C-alpha cells in the first residue's frame, strides 16, 4: 500500500504562491487592457510624477494635433501603459519608443503592445527620461508637469532635430510659447493640449 503524501509547510506555501499568481494572471487576462501586475522591481528612483493615463479620446487628439504619420518615430517620455505610442503605431503606422522609470509600466506597455499586435515596432526602455537619448525622435509626447517640462527644455533643444513636434497634455513649457493649442475633454474636465515645433538651430 502506498504511504499517504505528507506536505511540509514550505510546500504548502509554494503551492499557495503558484495559485495566487495563476489567479492574478486570469483576472488580468479577463479584464482586457492590463493596468496592474505584481511589482517585481521598484522604480529606478522616485518618479517625477505619478501615473495617470491620458484618456483615450485625448490620445486621438494628440495623434491629430501632432499630425502623426507613418514616417514618424514617437517617443512617450513617461509612457504609462503605452497607450499613446501603441495608438500611433497601430492607427498611423508610426514606430515608437516607450520610456518609463517604473518597470511595472514598461511590463504593462509590452503586454498591451503585444495584444495590439504592434510590439515589434516599439522599443521599450525602463529608464529615467532625463537619461534617454532622443536622437531619432520626430514626435515627443509628454504628460508630466510644468516643472518637469521646463527642466526638459535644454535637453529637447540639444537633442531634437529642428521640426520635431513636442506635444504636452495639460502642462505648458513655461516661457516657450506653443505653436498650437487646443482644449480637450480630460478625465476631470477641459484641459489644454499644447504643441511646439523645435526651431532651426542658430
Ligand atoms: C501622468 S503619467 C502619463 C502616462 C502616459 N504618458 C499617458 O499619457 O497615458 C506619467 C508617467 O511618467 C512616469 N515617470 C515619472 N517620472 C519619470 C522619469 N523621470 N523618467 C521616466 N518616466 C517617468 C511615471 O512612472 C508615469 O508612468
């Protein structure tokens, strides 16, 4: 006769972990777009601004105001769940770069891009946006803060080619007057969408 199997406390704990992870995956899958996954690593440093997604209606306005097309390379600096870059690639045939300091956001972006069938046209960088090499960008999208935008100005001037479009949801760039602006319906009411075009070098 076979002896009954005895489970040690460690085995029971491991089994519980596996079950919990499996349950989470199922819930995330059923929910559609992934917004949360277990955190395996912390952000590289404290983010300059917390995560808040741009509403999908505003994403469409961004694509329009920046006139994003198939020749563009769109960088979202602080990309969140990747929705802006994914929309630019899927709807306009662009290529894109998703940058976020928080590895959880990068994981979400990868899952969402794979689900949209565009992951191979996007580069994902778990990086501080102030360290990102911007050469090659034709469009930069931002949803950060006025202070971070202002701190970014020297880097944008230094690294971006003349004619590159920079678009910021909600926040301005301090003394930089926008080339174009429109009011859009944000999650909590009307908000500004601002566009700048990098000027020729002097
Ligand atoms: C307000 S959310 C915008 C998300 C996305 N761009 C959108 O519009 O849906 C700001 C994002 O910037 C990221 N972030 C904050 N500071 C950062 C930094 N220094 N480098 C890279 N990402 C940063 C946050 O982790 C967060 O995902």
